[in-house]
């Protein structure tokens, strides 16, 4: 999607990447070689791919988040930092058990989950992973509430 607005746009992958590389694993192997050989802009492609993969291989939409071309010119570095924060939250959420019999531990974990949800609100990266983590947090909060 292309618009005249510099802060409302979508970054998409070449539509025939699967025909060219067969699957994501083959493309990632190719990308590894490019990064190893330090081919120009391979870091930009790597960053894009990480975002694209975390968005279930769908175009990455930006709206009112700053100039999209500037994001690309900056190699999507800030967006990958945001992705890493999201992945860290996802890991921490996965470590919290669904059910806990100890009241104090249950309260602590509910507070942690609420904090992770607030941290997600501060991340302005609208990708599928964000929704997946929110769903996991809501499910865990629901499960922990049913044991009260």
C-alpha cells in the first residue's frame, strides 16, 4: 500500500519470495549468508524479516508512528528493539503458570501480568505478536482469577 502520507504506510515483502526461496527456512539460510558476507543492507533485510515473521508473514502497517521511509532508512532498528521487548515480555508471560493455589503468589503473578500488559501498551509496533501476547496475558489473568 502506498500513500502520499509519510507516516501512514505499509512495508511488505516481495510477493514471490516463497517461489524464489521455497520457504522461510531457505530464505533465512540465504539471509544468514548475506549477513556473514556483510552484503550491503543485509542488516535492513534481516530486521525487516524479523518483523515480518513476527507479523505472521503479513505486511507491517504503520499509521501515525513517524515517517515510514525514515524507519526504513534507519534499518528498522527501533522497530526491532521494540520487537525484542515484545519477545522478552512473551517469554516472561510464558513462565507464569496458569493456575496457582497460593494466594500471595497468585496476586503477585496477576500484578506481573498487568505490568506486562502496560509495557505492551508502550510498544507502538502493531504486529501479530502483540495481539498474541495480549491474548496469552488475558487468558492467564482469567485463569488466575478463577482460582480465587
